[in-house]
C-alpha cells in the first residue's frame, strides 16, 4: 500500500476534566483513532504501523475507533483487522462505524465481523461498561444510517452519571446537546484536509462562499458542493468544542483522500480523564 496522500503523524494530547468522575478512574488514558480509509492509497503501512506502536508504548486504558475503516470496497478490512489486532489497552478496544462502513453492499456486516474477529467490540446504538457502571461508553449508529436514534439509549442513562459518546459524524452534537455528554468523540471531517494559513480549514471558507454566492455561480467554485455535503457544522471540523454544556472532540483522521492534506496532518488523539 503506497499511501500517496499520507503525512507525518501528529500526536494530540488532551486532558478533560469530568464532573462526578469516580476517584478510581481519575487519570485514565484513552486513545482515539478515526477515518483510516484503508484502501491502498489513503493510508501508508508505515503510518499505520507507527501509530499502533505509539499507542502501545503509551499503555492506554482504552482504544476508541470512530469509524470509516474502508473507503469503498469492504475487502481491505480483513487486512486492516490483522493489523489492528496488535493494538494494546488494559480495558479493551471499542469501535463505531462511519458512513463509508455502511454505504456499500455488505459493508456494514463485513466490517463489523472483521473487527469483532480480532477482539474489537463494535457498538451500534449500544452501551458498554469497560470501566463499570460509573462511566458508561455509548456507541451510536452512524448519523446517515436509518438506525441513528440516540433517544432510547441516551434517555436510559442516569443524568448524574458521566458518560463518553462515540459518534462518527460531529453534526450529531447538535442533537445530543439535549442530554449530558461529558465527552463526545467524532471524526468524519478529516479536519477539512486543507488548512489555509491565516484563514483556517478550506471548507469553512467554502461554506462562507456558499452562503454569500448566488446559486447560479456556485457550480463554478471547486469542491463547494462536496464540502457542504460532508457536515453542516464545519466550525466543529476538528479539535475541541463546547456545545452548550457538552464537550465534543473531532479527530482529523489517519487516512485521507483526494486532494490530500495540506497543513492538516493525520492525527492520533491521546486523552486523559481527570476529576473536575
């Protein structure tokens, strides 16, 4: 695999203070990976290997994967799973699926089976308790699927109990703000892939142009339609965001696709949870 669009890995470290966090969980470490797009071009073997090795050196308590393991064809998931089985954490590895993982025929079934076969638990509108009932982990169906329905699962949780939510598409933060979300982990945007120094992610600029350009002229602006269809809230395109009382973190992803990355390196996120 050539990984022609890959760049040097960026390690983002984040400390998140959680209200009502049990003293026994103070200081736990999480690793987040997102948007691997393991398809032969979008992610190099070297980058993937280095990322897995770095996670293992960190001795994290939990590895969290937030979707888009494939791009179109589901077949590469079997090779990717062979590599992901080397990930190490004391409390397991949990994953949600992204839009690419469910869009193509059989993709959802094949991706889920491949991940489960190497010990990765896939959450689809489900709750896991790797740290016990004191810190549930919620994994939602992809926002673009017909089964995205956070209402039953979120409403079943005690509002006094802190929780982490995995949801591939950060647009879901707008819906989830009606419940307590101590930390939502998302991906999907690739950070916009292209950062314009002094201005920020290119999609935010394109979003501005879309709002202020007559429709008859919009077709002449490259990538305008593509960027506007990825997410609604490009202001949440990467990094840490406060969405009312909730906290959202958006990972820039490990893989990519055309036109590649510019000043927007692939990301591994390392998160430490502490008591507030």
